[in-house]
C-alpha cells in the first residue's frame, strides 16, 4: 500500500489541529499587558478624542462574534481584511469571510476527490480556490463601488458648492449631501455627519472615510478642505475647480479604457484559451487528460507551463494597465 496518501492525510489533520489550537489559544502575556494599559488609558483619560474612540470601539465590539474573534487570532492582518470588507459597502464580517473561504475550499477538495484526483492536488486546488475566489470577489465589489462613488462624487461637490454659495456652513452642507446624493456617496457623507455629531472633528471624520474608501478623488477633496481651513480663501471656488478636475480625470480614464480595450481582450483570450481547451478535452476524453495527474513528467511539464502562463498573463496585464 502506498503510504504517501496516508502521510498527506495525517499532515492535513495535523495542520487543522494546529490551526484550531492557534484559534482557541488565549492571547499572549505581552498582548494581555498592552490591553490592560490601553483599558486604563481609556478609563481615566479626559480627552474627548479618546472618549469618542472608546464609544466607537464599544459599538464595534458589540457587533463582533466568536467566529470573528477566532478569525482575528488566525489571520496575520485582520485589520487590513476588515478594511477591505468595509470598502465593499456590505455588512460582511471576518467570521463570514472565513466561513465562506473554508466552505469553498472544502467543496472544491471534495469535488476533486470525487473526480479521482490525487489527495495532494485536491488539497492544493481547494486551498488555492478557497483563498482566491473570496479575495477576487472582494476586489470586484470594491472596484465596482469605487467606480460608482467616482461617478457621483463630482455631483456631490457641485451640491456642496451651491450650499456654500447660498450661505450654509460646511457642516450643514455635508448633511444636505448625505440626504440628497444617492449611495454610495450619500452613505459616506452620512457617516461623516454622524461622526461629527458625536464629537469627532471634521478633519478626522473626513480622513477616516478617505482611509476606508481608498479613493484618490476623495483624498483630493480631504486635502483641499484641510488646506483651505489652514490658509483661507474662497472654498466654493476651490471646490468648483476640484469638481472640474475630477470630471476631466474621469473622461481621460474612459478614453484610456477605450484605447486599451482591444489589447485587454487579446490578453484575456490568450490567457483563458489553454485552460478552456484543457477543460473541453477533459470532458471529451478524461483518461487522456488524467495522465497529467499521474505521469511525473507531464506533471512537471504542466507545472512549468502554468508558471510561464502566469508570468505572461501578469506581464500582459501590466502592459495594458495605465495609472491616471
């Protein structure tokens, strides 16, 4: 009997046990000490900023679950993943993301095992797809929401300009934009208005939204307001010029997208064609393609071809990607 599958299965079980032990293990001594110091600072501090942070942290902690806490202990950078989840505009949590990734990995691994693939290859494919599919889905949702925000944001700035010219203060004008402009711009400005109401300064509330959105256009807006508050000047005129710049930037982006669409289509076709042919031949003649998973020479050749395909796809994607 070949001992390799048993060893691989034992290694997988051991890895799962180690992950479970890491998830259920309590915090370290140094982390516990830092947490105690942070709690003392928050309890006895007289600063309004610290009190606001404590209130926001309490609200967020009530929303977290045990699964979220487990994911925080397992993931290397949970804050970055939480920021990506918030950029989608969905009410997704770390626990839900981890459960979705695990479910996809297990489903792919079981499907590959039922198709007769080796255990190692099934585990590899399940892990890769379990990590790649949710990550790619997040990227698609983030880019889609950011594109909608960029399209509506110049109209929001124009509304700000009209409010300022009519004599309204900037804080009231932000509330008008939150009520009148559709999502996702209205949602973000509503969040800014709520933070200002509970005691945050306008600069802090704007910078928090800019960090969460990751949009260069909104960062321009935040920098413009910060400079104007320090140097003075006509804010409505400055925001009107910013709106024109953002619209010209959007038009330039659309022109570049139209000019590079043919190259992108060619890159997609060249990248997908080998995998499509492999899949079609697999369904037509499975024993013929199964040799790629049994013969070591074909496995090495297929792995080398896959690496070169990934390198070529990356180079083509960089060639047709333009920063504006």
